C-alpha cells in the first residue's frame, strides 16, 4: 500500500456500466465489459460523436500537461477522476518533460485502482488514491508529504465533472472546484472541462441514459455558461480562453466548422490561481 492509500473494500461490479470503462471502450481499449459496450452503443445513438469526443479530449489532456510542464514549469499534478490507464498517461507526459514531476491519481472505481496500482508500482514519483474526488480535505491530507502544497500544483478535472450531480452542499461540482482552488498555492493551475451541449434533447437523453446505466453514478450534461462559472476567481489562460478543447492550443489545425460535431462537445480550459 502506497502513501495515502486506503484499503480497497469494494469490488468490480460487472452488472452495471462504469463511466471509466465506457470511456476506455470509446478510446479503443479492452478493459471493459459487455454492459459497458451496450451502454456505449446506446450513447452513440443519442450522441454519435461520442467516440470522436473521447479521443479529442484525451489529446487535450496530453497537450495541456505537456505545456504546463514545459512552458509553466509545473512539476506537480493532481489528476481527479483519472480513469483507466491508457497510452500517454499524465505521469508519462509530465515525466518526459520533467523527470522529477510528481503525479497523484485520484479515483474510486475499483477497476481503475487495480490497473493503476499494478502499472505504477515501480514509479516512485506517482501515487494512486482511492477517494471520491469530492473528498477534497481527505485528498489534501493523503498527499501531504508527497506533494508540496506551498508550491504550484496543476489540479486536473478533465472530463469528469459531468459525473457529479448538482447538490446544495460542498459536494456540488462548483463547490468542489472552489475547495480545491482555495487550497492551491498562487501560480497553480486548474484544468477544467466537461461535456456540454446546446441541444436540450442531447442533454436530457445522455443524462437519463447514464443515470440508468451506471446506477446513479452520474451527474449532468451541462451548458457552456454553467461550466464558465467554475472559473470564477481564476485567471483564465487567454488565448485561447474557454473553448471546445480541440481548439485549446492544438498541435495541428482543427477541423473546419462544417466538419465538427453538432450534438455535444468537451468544453473548458485552464485557469491560474492568482497571486
């Protein structure tokens, strides 16, 4: 057991779909079950661009980690809702640029935890924590002594906030973002994006599908204006500002408007904790 871990007390439920395993299938992975593939089939009926979005979102994650490491000198990354390991994970991208970079992965999906612990066992600059991303105080305590909270950290919330429902307490997505931001040192970064749609039918259809498929482990497809509020009190990196993530400092020209998805997009950007 590594620093800050809790004993694993829950098991992999193959009777219900998992957002992490569905994402793995959309990326072309093999760590998923028939229930996940069936849910993905229904998802593609409502939002046909879902597989394309999963891939562009993963490309955004790689770009933003690389840029923060190389151009902003960030050597500490806290990845909330990290998902199943795939090619070019956060620690691989960060440590190519900064060999001393430290990465903490936070997830409470038992399959994610099992694979991450196995694949990261020999990397002394990574940690895997079994926490709900809303347990912000516990995550802070579990990372003390590994991360230096007096120095800049990049807190990643990439394609995970739509998994959290709206609440009237500290577990609300906006409250979680603020709680993490309040703990970070000046000069830290918040990377935030989630699935949004201007089409009410897509928002309602995907939300209802995912609530049923995951047995309630889902939040809501939101609108861009709602995600923008997550960046209150942050200094937004502009250019490019808050955008479809395929437009956030792309490595190659993104597709023209007439070749873009119209059902939903991954939307957000990067905010800096001000001095």
